């Protein structure tokens, strides 16, 4: 059947209206104009078809032809994705730069993945084997860190008729043939998948394992589970991008998908340069060997900004299906929502709150619901953890994107402007942040870190909340008039804030902290709290305790005790705390 065809009769920014004899389908990918710009059908009536174009429409004229492709906007899934940098519709920026220099030209036609490169393939199936969607039939080393597992496409099942011998093949070479429903289907390493359609899995599992990040305020206070969804909202300059960089570098996911959605060009340039130079701390290999970057800057076409989110999560699902744990960073979903708002306005749709379209919430849910810890079709387990940055204008968390995002995530790391401006990083405000994964992860922490890990966390949070109440009094009348017990609480809270929650990304021992050390640090802080309460009960003066420097010693743990062989140094510290209090009790008296 011939592909649908029509002619442009109206252009409004990225929105193009088409009339013609052919019948276009919803979400069909189309080629627009003489330069074959990439577009997608977003509306169909009996008289016209509405297309959003993912490239600049300047110079496009009424009367030019729009041709359907017969299929939805899809990405190519095959070896060669990792270590690559794509735009919002999976075009490799390095290849575009080779063809067009520093600026992306309209209508640039490039191979989404290298079709000439030969991969060293080893197949694990033979003639007569029964396979189905998701079955792993072979592998090839995609990078020095990641083995690419070649899978049967999800919609194919049957018996292997022929399997190629081990050797070097391109992504388009036939490596197996499967007899299915009376026909023989060629199997290649290359798959195509629509970006707006979630890839299937066998079963969704409960989230019971944490995504360990090495960031104390996250791992100990507001953890996220593998397969979970979190939001990082914050105003300008509060450290959203910095926080996501730390998570990308240090979290224990196998693969990182980083989406720069509508961010400033110089910021994305910094990200690309940094990631190219970073060494993976676990393997001492380049971090890019397990990372894919999607760069869609604020001056790129607004419609492609919307597509970039779906492109990124589809790539993440592909690696999840292989049995990998994937962490997806979206920076920022607010820019994506602004793209929805702009296109909605050009479509003359009825606006909802603050001009955003009425379907903002459903689009956000479609994105965040693609996170999850699942059993794949091939029986392996994999996960996608989604961490979306939100950029509310003026830092107002009551605006629609932040409020609707909170409906679909279970972990909320609220960045605070006052903390950021006082150089407290990560600037996650402990009083307004929360994690609903705590109950789900408690058993894992008890079995793998410490039996009372979550009780310690609860005690630290109680101290911080008590400090917040006391600070209202301190602002009015000062701290000198407080009872000694409340002064003790303020000292312990300072140790928690400065010594535990604040972290130095540029210090070799503090940029990443293992859970064992985090647990020991909480032990030291809670020992200080207990001994101070004992002294207050005996009539001691807290100001004399602080003069010994023991509180500052606890705050400096993050620098003075390394991440290796921590038992002996912590035992020595705990002894020092006890000895200081035991030897100085008489001098602390009033």
C-alpha cells in the first residue's frame, strides 16, 4: 500500500497543517517538505492532518509535500548506542558535526547507528532451539564494560531454522532465522521500536533494593529504590545538575542514560566534556563506556525536546531487557513541560493551570511509569530508576509541573536556595524532602548494612526536626537563654548538618561514601547525643563540652577517616569520645 501523502496549507512554528488524499495515522512519522524534515502526526480530522516537526520550520512553504513513512517515530536499538551522544531523535551529534560542522543543518540525513562497523558476535543458539520475544541468542562486547546481549524482538516466537557461526557482523547482517507461524523471519542485531510505546516485560516486581549513590543525605535519609522514581526540584543555582552528575558518576547502576532536555548550551557542553574525561571509579575505565548522552539544548527545535524524554527511556528499556540496571537522569522535565505548553498553544488548545495543557499530568505519568524493577521476557531481572530534575520558576514548588510530578514519584529531594547559597551541598532540604521507599528498603538495610540502620536514621531526623523548632525561638531571643538540654540538641544537629548531610564532591574520600561508613558516622553522632544528654542530666555546661573540640572532631570524620579499613579508625574515635567525656565530667559542671 502506498504511503499517505498530502500538502502543507498552514505553518505555525513547529506545527504544520496538511491536506491531501492519503490517510495518515496518529503518531505516524512523516517527511515534511523538500528537505524531508522529520515530523510526527499528532492530530487527524476528516479534513486535515496536524504534524509537529522535530526540526526548524523556517523557510518551509505552503504547498510543499508531506509524505508518510507507514510507521511510528522509532529509535534504532543495536550495539553502538553506548558511548554515543545523540540529539532528541537519536541522531548522533558526532556524525552530524562531521557532515555539517558545528551547526546542525535542517534535513540532515544520517545513520542513527554505525551500519558499517563489524561486531564480534558469539551466538548461543542452534538449529531447532525454541525462542520467543526477549530470548538472548548471543552477545558482543559493546564497550570495555558492557556486554551487549542480542535478543529476539518482543513480537517474534518460533524455532531457530539457522544460526550464523561466530564471527564479525554488522547490525544489518542476518545472524539467525526463526520459523514462526509458517514463515521464516530474518533476525538481525538491529531492532526498531516506537519511542512512545513501552517495551513489554513479564512481571513488575516490588522495589526492595536501594540504588546506592554514595551520597549520605540520599542513601541514609531519603533513599531511592532500584526501579524507583525521584524528583530533584530546585530554583536556579541550587545544584540540580550537580546532584544528577554525582548520581550518574557514583550510583550502582550498570548503565547511565543522561538526557539534557532544554538546558543551556554551555551547560550541556560542560556535561559532554566532563563525561568524556571521567573515569568510572569502579572499573577505572572511561565512564562513557557505560553511558549514553542525549543532548537537546534550549535553542534546538522545541518539538524535539519533547521527543528526547521518550527516546531516552526507550533506550533505557532496551538495556533493562538485557538484565541490566539502568539509571536515567532527565534534566529537566520542566523544559519538557514548557515544550508541551508551547505546542499546545500553537494548536489553540484550551489551557489549564499556568497555561500548561490539560494533559500535562497524564504525559508525566506516562514517563515516570516506565520506571520499575521487572522480570524480563527472558527471565532475567532488570530495572530503570528515573531521576527527573524540575526547575520551578522562582523556586515555587506549588507550580503545576512540581505538583503533578509529586503524584507519580515516591522520592522527593527538595533543593533549597538558602542552603545552596551558604555552600551546603547537596542542597537537599531535610525538612521538606521525603522518601516513600523507606519501609520497602528497611529489610535490605537491616540485612546488608546494620540491623538498626533505619532506627538510627529516624533518631537523626528527630534531632533535625527538634532543631528546626528551637531555631524559631533562637531567632527571637538568642541561644544563650535556652536550657542546657536544648543547647545540646543544637550541637548534635550541627554535627548532623555539617558533618553528615553536607558532602564535598571534590574531596577523594567524601565525594562517595560507602554505606558501611555512613552507618559508622551515624553511630558516632548518636554516641555524642547520648553522652551529652547524660552530662546535661548531671548538671553540666554544654559550652565547656564544645571547647574540648570533640564535636568538631566528629564533624571532620568525613575527611579524617577514609573509605577503606574503617573499623579501627572508628573504634579509636568512639573510644576518644567516651574518654573525653569520662575524663572531663568534673570540669563540665556549672
